[in-house]
C-alpha cells in the first residue's frame, strides 16, 4: 500500500498539471486569468436596454403659446380680388374698350387672358383685378353695355377651377454666372456693392471644391471640371423640385434649363420663390384661366329635390272644408 506522503505528492502533481493545462488554454484563446473580467464586461454591456430620455410634457398654456407662435398671421387684404369672364364678339377694338373701362374706374388689372373659343366669332376674356366691390359692380354694368360684349360673368364668389401656365429659364451655372449673363457687372454705387455682397454670399468656390474632393476622392485639377460637376448638381436639384410641383423640363442646355408648369397662381408664385436662388434668366406667365365647377354632383339630385318637395307640408284652405 502507498503511504500518505505518496498520495499527497500525486495529488499535488495532478493539480499542478491541471493548472498548467489551463494556462496553455488561456494563452491560446487569449482569455485573461482575472476572475473580475466577466463582471466588468457585464457592467459595461448591460443585457437590458437603457431607458430613453423623457421629454417633459408641456402644459396647456405652453402648448397653446407654441401653436400661436408657429401659426402664420393672415395677410391683411386692403382690396378684394375679383375674377370677371367676358364673352364678346371676336372683332378688333373690343379689348381696348374693356381695358379702358377698367382704367377709368381705377382698377389694378393683375392679369388678362383673351382668346378665341370653339364657337366661330366668339372670344373669351378672363380678367383678374383688385378693387372695392361696389365699384366693381358699376364696372360690370358698364362692360355689359358695350355693344360687342355678349355677357359678363362674375366668378369672384364661385367655386372655380383656376390654372396658370409658366415658362421659366433658370441658370445651372450658379447665381454668379447668372448675374454675369444678365449684365449686372456694370452697376455702380450702392447697387454694385449690394450685388457683389449677394454674389459673395451665394457662391463659395472653395467650399464647393472641398465637397467635390470629398465625394469623388481627389480634388479636380481644372476649373472646368468643378463647374461641370456643380451644374449637374444644380440640374438634379431643379429636377427634384420640378417633380414636387408637378412640372416638366422642356429644354436642357449646357448653361440653362427651361421648366414648364401649369398650376394655381399661388403655387406658381411659390415655385418662383424657390428657384430664385439658382438664377432666373427669363420668366413668362400666361395669366389666370378660370372655369366654374359643375353644379350637379350626382344624377339623383334632381329626383331627390322632387321627392323633398312632394313631402312638404302645404297650407290647407279652410274655406274648402265642410262645416263641422
């Protein structure tokens, strides 16, 4: 039988061999011997998601104040907008007589569209003007008294479909080149200083070159390459803006682009404000064209009206009743 000392030596050697094997495994798997490594990892990487920061709920007074501050104020209209549609005989001198009556009454004509209709010898004029309602009624009566005018329709308070066409030529070389093409270098005095400040604020060639180098990996060596990349970016921005407003690009050149749009007058004004920083070279507006909406929205409206009238209570003549 083995002595107790021999058993102890064997156990110690086995334990040392086990420790040596664990050290070899940890060296191969690059795991540290520290027992607190797992705890530190658990603390730095919690299993549960951290709660999101809470946004303080505003009070009713704060919410109402925020809504009032962000709501745009209604514009103060000093004069009322009127839309007149004149049906007149297609002959020379009618348009001058109509505009003469408007000018005598002191009306400011915003737009006037005159064209022939599908009926031979009949023309249609759509006039948009501003002025007091009382004076407008007098001008309408005077227009009806003109011999070649058949009728004058007032669409001021009628549900109508209004459209206006726009053709605008926009520069894709940047506002600085657009100003050069329009010939703004020859200004003097304060106007020249204002134009220079505006051009300097709108054009940043150094920043544009830095953006180009970041996008394409290396700076462009020639100025022509930078202008070409800049024009393509402006063309892409104009294309996206045109799609938002349901417009259409009808012509593209190396220096400019022509956009066509058919929309309401307010929408046309908003589009022109957005494309103005690109540099507008030319713009042509057709004026307002209006047509009333259909009054009958259903085929059963007339039948329903007759049914309602049949059930109305009628007054009974007491003299026709027999004596009670």
